[in-house]
């Protein structure tokens, strides 16, 4: 009997990461959930195991290369890696943005993705049919005012995916980039505005149906489960009310 394929999901403590873990577990993967918040991933692993799936929790900071390398020693082969850990901080213009915020966003979104991808690429290759998913954003493809630091980081993540795909063509590993637009999760905007729930709510004001974490997870699950010769290079997913990063229909 063939072994159950393993999928690693970073940033699995909430939002899109947690929803993706649930989706991949339902697709028959043994999911390994990583995040800095140990209690959150342990609770999710328990939920999935109680539902009859296979899940393991692992506390991990993707910006800590030594910790990432230690984590990677657990895998001889790996079917799927979902690089979801990331996030945004602040909405200041370039002229007054805090360099510390820019640095943290770059470290998490770009270097974190690089760390985990480099560490797990041998196991993905050894599987004979590996998939790397990089969760970027529509911010990876077009700029918007007040988003300079996040846009720069997500552009970096987009280029990482594009370059890696060029460099490993011919190996049994595909690189998928999923770029969501407006997604309403319990933490993303609140974290961006440092706990200011009023500012966070304004992001979605008047938008009848922003994407949910489950919508994005469903998209990731679909892309990952295509036949292995099919590569979804870049999939942009937005709510119907959003035509671009700066054009959103609001019913006010």
C-alpha cells in the first residue's frame, strides 16, 4: 500500500493557512501544520485527527533558518509544500513608512519562503512528484498607494516563484503561485493596523462578499490536485466586487 502523501503548510495557525490544512486533509494528505503559535496549530491538528484525518503540529518560525533546517530533517520525501506564512504591517506611504516594518515583511514573506523552500526542496524532489505552492497576493502584481512595503515583499515572493520554476524545470517538482485579492480573515487586516479593528473593518466596508479563507484554500486544493503534468503557474483569485487592487465596488 502506498504511503499517505504529506503536505506541509506554513502559517497554519489561522486564516488561509488553517483553511488550507483542512482542505488538504480532506483531500487525503497527511498534513503537517507549522506556525509560531504552538497552541493554535496543536488545536487544529487535534481537530483534524478527531475528524479521522492525519495531522501533526510543529511550532516553527520560518525566519529562523536553523529551526527550519532542523524541521526539514524529519522528511525523506514530501508531496506538497504550501508557503503561506507572511502578512502585512502598516499602510503608510513610502515617504513615511517605517523601515522596520518593511524589513519584517520582507523577512517573513520572502526570506521565510526561501528558507522553507530551500530546506524542503530535496524531499520534494525525492518524492518524484512534488508541488510547491507560494501564496503571494495581487499585491505581487500591481502596486497601490499605502502598500509599498507589502507590495515590495510580495513582488519579491512572486519573482522567487517565477525564477525557481525556471531553474528546476525538468525535475519532478512543479511551482504554483496563488495570488488572492481581497480576502476577509479574522486577523490579516487587524494585524496590519496593529489591532485597530475600526481601521481593519474599513478595508471591507460596503463589499458584499469579499473572499474567505475557505475560498482561497479551495483554490489551492484544486491547483495541487491537478494531474502531475499540469502546472498552474499563476492563479489570480479575487471577489467579484474587486476588479483591481484599486477598483472595488462598495455598496455604501
